C-alpha cells in the first residue's frame, strides 16, 4: 500500500521525532514485527524528513517535503497477519492531510 498526502501542516512534516514515532506506532497497529527504525532530515530549511520502520515483514516509510506540504507513504508487508491498510490509515490520521490518495500493489508471486 502506498499513497500521497497533500496539504499537511508543514510544522508537522519537519518533526523527525514525531515521524519516527508515527512509523513505529503504525507498524504496531498493523500487527507487524518492528526490527529497527531510522530517520534523517534532508534539504536544509526547505527540506523534509524520511522515517522508516524496518519490520520483519518489510517496511513502513514516510518521506516529507514541508515546502510542498506533502508526504509520500509506503507500507509494504509480506506478513499474512499484517494489515498494511491499518498502518496507512493510522499515518493519515496523524499527519491530517486535507487530501490524499491510496494505492494497492500486489507483489505476490501468484
């Protein structure tokens, strides 16, 4: 599952610690097994943050661009017990975009 979040609060999009917490909590909400979390700021004053929860089932990632009030979200899992849509919806509830798109990609070998 992946998507685009538009018209988010730029002040939220630059909060690295907050975004780290969001990807960690999203992985828990989706019944994923957290392995590690990484984050970093990029682009100086006009840049954003990338926060990634590495989970045994794959990953949950948020990449933000505060100058565009935009965030890209990826939630991928190979776990049969995991629910990527729950993670995606949780992230949307925390970043509160005025508009967003959500897409599903089946990466199974079927």
